[in-house]
């Protein structure tokens, strides 16, 4: 019985759209879907990979994309 550990990262400076708490949003991928979750109020949001790609390409503020 092997479980893959999901890597979760906090987004510095992000504000939760529900409870307005700052630095409480974590980002992780589950089944190739990007998910956001607030650790304060349990707010959740999801984006498909195509939504993520199109949002990143249309932003003029993005200097570069880091792919480890």
C-alpha cells in the first residue's frame, strides 16, 4: 500500500478571498489539477492545467516561470 505524498506550498502574500487572511493559502497538485486551499477557513478552489497555462501566458507581470 503506497501513498504518494502531496507537496503543498504556501503562497507568500496571498490573501484568502473568503476570510481575507493573509499568508494562509497553500497550493498543491492533485491528479494534474492545481488546487488552492486556505488553512484558516478551509476555502478551496481548483484550476485545470489549461486554465493555469493560459493565465500564465496572458499576464504581462510574469518575468519567468520556474520549473524545478
